[in-house]
């Protein structure tokens, strides 16, 4: 019985320690974001790695998403004689909700795991300690640059995903009929307001911040050994994905107040 109580209290103390550690990490991160010592060259490099190299995966996913959504929805709208609403329905669904969330989840899986594993391996091999000894600020160079890159690139990737998804939807519409691309996009964009686009970009910015903060934290404080690197990569994906859904729920509640 005593061993069970000791185990529980050790677990509780460890979790409290992790919460405090994350709080200090978060405070250090936000204070460093507005520092004049930001590594802009490294930030630009991370933007390239996060943004450009994620384009193929985001594009393929977005195209298939738009195509499948159109094909699956068309029979239901046809039953109600509302087939002409298909482009508008698909565009609103993609811009408001599906596009931002799917893009963020892709980045959480690809980018988040990569950052967690990269910083975790650097921590395990003591490269971060070596940077501190050499006079380099490892926090600004490794953490802040990746957080900024995630926050900057995710809205751009979301716009790219939305456009490719609409092209996929256009192809889906033309499988069972013939609609000009001008008519399709005129109908699709007719129901999209500025608030839809603005709220989508704002919440993807916070999605990017969440992915960058969680993945860098997990990697920066990874446990020693190869097991710790794998655990950091796994935790980066799982926690980031969960946080994306929570932030999206909050964003939907806030945006509904202005609609």
C-alpha cells in the first residue's frame, strides 16, 4: 500500500514539475519572440523547411479532400434539387473549418514530429550544451526560430490548401457534368465573407504557435537516450493535435459571436 502511495505522489510531483517547467519555457518563449536578438536568417531557413517542403503533402491532401467532399455531397444535394449550391457549400466548409484543421494536423504530424525529434537528438547528444559553452544562445537559435516559422507558414499553407481543394472540387463537379471554371468559382466565392477568411487565418496562426511551442518544448527537454527522442517526437504530435482541436473549438465559439 505504501509503495502505491509513494508511486502516486512521485507521479504527481513529476507532473507538477513538468507544468512549472513548461510555464517557464512558455514565458521565456514569448519574451524572446520580441527580442532584438532574433535569428532572422535561421527563421527564414526554417520557413523554407516547414513551408516549401510541406507543399506536396498539403497539396495532395487538399486536392483529394476537395474531390471526395464534392463527390460524397453531390447525391444528397441532388435529392433536394439543390445541386447548384454544391460549389458554395464546399468552399464554405473548406475555408471555415476543414482546410485550417486538416492543414494544421498535417503540420503537427510532419513538422511537429520532425522538430521534436531534431531537438531531442540534439539534447541527447549534448549539442545544445555545446552551443551554450560556445557563447551561442541556443534558445533563440533553436526554439524561437521554429516557433516563428510555424506561426508564419501555417496561414500560407492553409491558403494554398484551400485553393488546391477548390480545384479538386471543380474536378469533382465536372465528373458528372460540365461547369466552366469561371462559373464554379463565382458560385463558390459568393458565400465566403471577409470574416470567414480572416478568422481562418487568425486561428491557423495560433495553430502554428501551438505546434511550434509544443514540439520545441518536447524536444528541448527530451529525456536522455534514444527512447527519449522517440517519446519527444510522439508527444509533439499527440499534444499538438489535441491542442489544435481545443483551439479550434474556442475559435468557433468566438467567431460565432460576430456572425
